[in-house]
């Protein structure tokens, strides 16, 4: 099982969660404060958003949005092959808990939201969320996210070609230097399906 990289920290009932998000059709852009609504994230949003904001109410609003964007991008790459495995979900939960300094219950909730948003809105919001993350993150934090993307993708022991390609797209959107992408990719090369030899007949 791959280990979590580095020391770059984020700044200072799963099924029921899916049902709530689907019922209200809540967009992660609202939680990130990118929908054009006035006031802080959660203002005027659905009951689902208010509950999520309440869970993270002890966090500074910018940090809460940062964690939400971080988790969404993790889910975006995990969902690239149209399925998020149990191993990928557990890896996301551990990463969000450790890097967000969140209690386990909060991390599980944030990851469930990120997964649901990728199922419902993935593709339409990817660039906007990545742009928001790029705006607020330092370069070291972008590198930390890049490494975590490879960790999540490798959680089920294989980084598929489509996951690898999605990570490359995220790196471009975050303006991560190509040499750093190559370095992070090579660190997980044993999991890259494209580099594995086909099984002998």
C-alpha cells in the first residue's frame, strides 16, 4: 500500500450523505464561494450546505474552502475511470484528515461530499475548482496535492491510464512544472498500468 508523501500541510452514514446531496443538487461552487452569491460560503445555500458549513464552522472560512477544493480534486482523479474504489475512498479520507487536521468524522463527510459532487457535476466544475485552488495555494502545496493524487490513484494498486492523464490535466491547470510532474509520476511508476508488461499466456 502506498505511503502518504511529504509534510506539506493544508493551511491553518455515507449512503445518506449521497442521498442528501442528490436531493438538493448542491454545487461545490457554492461551498467554495464561487457561485456569485454574496457573503461567506454557506450563505443562502441549501440545507445540505448549511450542515456541511456547520460541521466545519470551527475552521476559518478560507481554510474550509481550501480543504473542500483539495478533497474535490482528489475525488476528480479517483473518479476519472468512472469508479471510486473503497481503497481510494479510504486513502482520500486519511489524506484529508491528516493534511486538513480534521477529526475522522469531518474528513469522512468532506470526502463524501467531494465524491458526490464529482458524480453529479464532474467535468462542469473541474476547471473552476482547480483555478480556485491554484489561486489560494502556494507551489509547495500544489506539489503536495500532486503527490496525493498519485497516492489515491495507486490505493488499489493500479494507476490506470485515464487516471494518469487526469493527473496530468490537473497539473497543467495548477501550472505545476513538467519536471515536478515527471518526478512525482516516477515515484509511483510501479503502479502505472501503462508501464506494466502484459501477463504471459
